[in-house]
């Protein structure tokens, strides 16, 4: 089963490093994308006057998406366990989100 | 020696893999290292045989080459450990080209290998990967492509699995009699997962992905050859053949899923259906049917019918009823509800679904919503059906299923307007 692990942190690369090192070693990392600083983000949305572009992101300050990894692991529980170990002792958060696949085996 | 096509060589190599690995592990121990050595021998053969021809004794050739490689690997391992002995190097590869009188039949080795690869200390993903490489003879790259993960990730998964087996101290022999049913169940589960992964791959993937359903069928056939009297092995093979028989009809020209009831049944593979149906009969004759045999019997009833309307739904509902008694699995109840609805009308099916709403195992899944949608559609309650199709589409993690469910909702909503 595939999950996106979304790593939120203020800036710390620690969380990203952990994803790379630990999940490579466990044979579960499919892909890791490290994101540039949130200051480089441009967010587009539709407002009353049409489409608006503004610099900056939607996340709350202090909880910026710094990286996301795609993992291939046995179950939702396993992905949750991985995320818990990644975030343990560090500031920030890791969200676990299922990825759509052709098999789609979230249930059973 | 005569030259041979790549496909012929590949088939031959996969057939010999478990025997060669069994011989090597039996002789040298060190399952993990032996497995690496066998992979290298397979690679050498796949390079040489197509141009130079298949040797008179392919297995002997592979054992010789793998043994040499094994000796090198063990030597360098020992050198790394700064030991002076080169125990393994004293064994001459020629010694075991002709097995001794006490050597067990090759089939036993294959069984031992399957049990080993499906060791309970491993995660199911690791069991699958290791089985395909060590018993199936697939390369790490092939297994990685089949599961759409990077080769390095798959390599790491396989080597971790081998480390775990080593740490578990599992000797290379048959597990005790008492453990065998559970180990066999794990093996069947792995083969079933491999089949399913291949079966659900969309046609676009099929060009680049290894044919996993074909590989699962090959390995299950081999297992049946080793355990011909086991009803569940036979049942699983039947289930695979009867499911695979519909392969040509399960997606349309646009690559969208076609549900069973709407499939063009002339596209179903008659030969596979006949073989699968025969196997179901055999499986049921072997004793009280287990879960795979029961599911195969359901598949046979579908495959034998000309249309959804002429299907023996009563019998299918009864089979799911037996399965419910064997497994505490809400998915079985879902399937029984569909069969009951087809036999006795949607209200009877919906009544069976009611208790599942509180089942925590159903909470994350989309299937309860999908089945409800289908039954409400049958009952003519379009609004409820559309809402359930939308919920199911939102909750599924399968791309083709989401497309199908959204399309159903769109069509029904359009009709309601």
C-alpha cells in the first residue's frame, strides 16, 4: 500500500533526513521530494476579481510543508508507526495520507 | 547445444531456480548468500544461453556456476571477518552435480524454500518479494518494476528479509508437522496477493510490468504438483484460473473497469474456465472446502452463466454463507448481500448490510458504500444511490474504481434530472 508522508516543520532538515535514511534502510521509500523554503511558494486562487496570485503558502506559520515522501508499506498501521517514529522527539508533524493506485487496497 | 529464444531461456531458468537454490543451501547453508549466488548464475545463463545454446544439463550448469560464485562470496565474507579458514572452498562443485542417495527429492526443497520465504518473522511485502526472487527466479529489477518501486528499495527489502531469516535461526528443512498448516496458509496468501496485484494492474501498466498473475499461476501450479492432495492449493489455482479467464473483458477500450454483470462474456477464456471448473470439483472432493475453494466455486458459477440474470445467485449466496462460517470478514457478508439481492430482491440485500454500518472494519473502506449504491440503484432509489456512489468514489484508493464509481454517479444523476 502506498502512502504520502507529509513532513511539516519550521525549517529543520532533520525530519527530511530521517525520512531518507530510515525509510531507505527499511526498504519502504519509493520517492522523496524536498521542498524549497515556503518563501518561494506562489499560491493561486480565485477571488472576487478573478484569479489571484500571491507569494507565500497556505500553511500556518511554523508548520510548513518541508518535504514529502512516498512509501510502499504493508498497512495503514505500519505507515502510522513509521510516521510516529519519524516525528518522535522533533518539533513539527508528519501526516500520513493514502495515495491512489491501480490496486487500491486500503480496506481489507 | 542449440540457440534458444530469450523467452524459452527465461522459462527454463525460472523452472530451475528453486531446485538450484535448494541444492546450494543444502550444501553450503547460508540461505541468503546462496540466494545471491543463484541470482548471479541466472544472470550469467540469461546472457549466455540465448547465443551459445542451452547446455545439456541446464540444472547442472546452473549449480556449477552458482557454486563457484557461492565459494567466492563465502571466501570474501570470511576474508572480511578476518578469518583464515576457507571452509566452503573445500567443497568441489562437481560433487553435487549428481545428488547422493540420501538427498531428498527436489520438490521437497522447493516446498522448504516457499515456507522459508513466507517465514512469519517477515512482513507480507517482504514475503512476496523474496518468494518471487528466490522461488520464482525473478530479478530484483523485475520484482521492483512489477510493484512500481525503485530497484534500490526492492533490493533493500529483499536483503532485510534475508537478514531476518538468518537471525531467526530457521534451519533449511521442513518445518515441524504442527507448524505446516499455518506456513502453507502464508504461502497461499502470498501467491494470492501476487496474483491480485497482477490482475488489477491496468492495461497501460501491463506493457512495463512483469506478468504477475502469470507468475502466480505458474508458482501455484508448481505447488499443486508438490501437494496434489491439498484441497486449498487446488482451490487457489482454480480461483486464479477462473478469475484470469475474464481478463480480456474486465476493462473496455478506454481502459475503464467493466463490472462483471456488463462484461462481454464471449471474451472470456473457455479453456481456463474448463480447467478451473474441473479443479473446483477436485478441490471439493478433497474434503470440507476451505476459503479459496469456496471462492473458486463462486467464480465457477459466474463463469458458467450466460449472463448476470441466468447466474445461480441462490447457490452463490449459499457458498458465501459457508464462507462466513469460516471467516469473520465483513467483506464476505457484503458479497453475500449482493447475491441475496440478485436472488430475492434489493430489500433483502440491504437488510443484510444494516449490521455492517457499525463494524469498525468497514469505516475506512469504500465497499460498503459501493454495494449500498448498487442495491439502491436496483431498488430504484436514485438519490440514495447517487449519494452512496459519491461516498464510495471519495473513499476508494483505487484509481480505476474511482473513475467507475464517479461515472455511475454521473449517469444516475443525469437520468434523475
